[in-house]
């Protein structure tokens, strides 16, 4: 079955360019031209991924992201932005986008990023790795793609889950931001690595008791991050 991509951009020339190139490689594509239209078509079309422009009429891309995530809709989102300001890109990630690209962009690079996201979502772990894994009060089920903290379910975006699973598979190993970009986003990303920091921050907010003093995802200064098992304080003994 063809994967379905919803393209949301109010510039017909951009939408047509994306639609043409995505259909060329075998995707089923629907285009809409404002943010509100996303919620009119999403239940019928049921996209596997959304390519979402930041600047849209009626409801901008940030608002669309925020509303989708508030509805527990974790469909992967690639944000498109004509704005060069890093804060605008980070705002998209902060509100649930999985990746972003700055206009003008290469259709081939957009396709590569879409393929990378969908490929990682659809990869099933090997049979010896599909059992739930417990670390401290955190339980990750790779097969069901679920996460629980102290028995309570935690809603992660697809990219947040993949990042956590990648850290888990390399538990105790220090991973650089470039390694995380290549391992989780499946492409070499030169220059700004803020996308990793934003997703790490989101994960900490969701799985740590205190995101400012994390027990699981530890920062290794000037290097990157590693996943560790929280130390259990020893009970004091009194004579």
C-alpha cells in the first residue's frame, strides 16, 4: 500500500512541486492550502506524514502542530519555513514537528528526509530486541512503541520515541549530537545541531522527575548525551 503524504502549503507552485516529486517516487499525495483544512481531511485521508508550511492562512503551522499533538495525533511532521531565524525553526520543534527544512529547498532532500522518517517508523526491531526493557522506573516497549514511567503511559512523538530507543540501545555510551542526528534522523546534518537538543529537552520533560537534574539522559559537556540508569540511594543504617 502506498504511503500517504499530506502537503500543507498556501503557495500552489510549492505544493505542485512537492506533489509532483512525491508522486514520482510512489507516494499518494493530497494538498491543502490552509491550516484549518488539515483537520477537515485528516480523518479521511489518514496521512502517514505531513509536510507542513509554517506560514499559513487561518491557522499557522505552529498552531496546527500544537492542536494535533494536543489530540494525541503523533503523525510525523516535516515543517517548511521561509524564515531564517533559528527561533522560528525551534518553535516548530517545540510544538511537535519532527524535522524542518528552510525554503528554498531541494525536493530530493525533502524526499530523503521523508523516507528516513517513514523507514525508521516502519522498522520492526529484531525478535531478540522486541521485548519491553526496564531501566529504573522507565519501561520501553519497542514492538508496541510505548513508554511508561512508574507505570504511567507517556505520549511521545515518533521522533522522540526513536531518539529514546536509540539512546537505550547505546545505554551508557556517550553519543555526540552528530551521531544522534545520523542514527535517529538518518542523514548527516552539517552545522546547527539544535534539533537534537530540542528533542532531548522534550524527552526530559516527559520522562524525568526533574528535567533540570536528569537521571536518565545525562549531558556530557562539549560532547553529547548518554542514557544512564538512575542510581538507587543506599539505605542508611544506624547502630
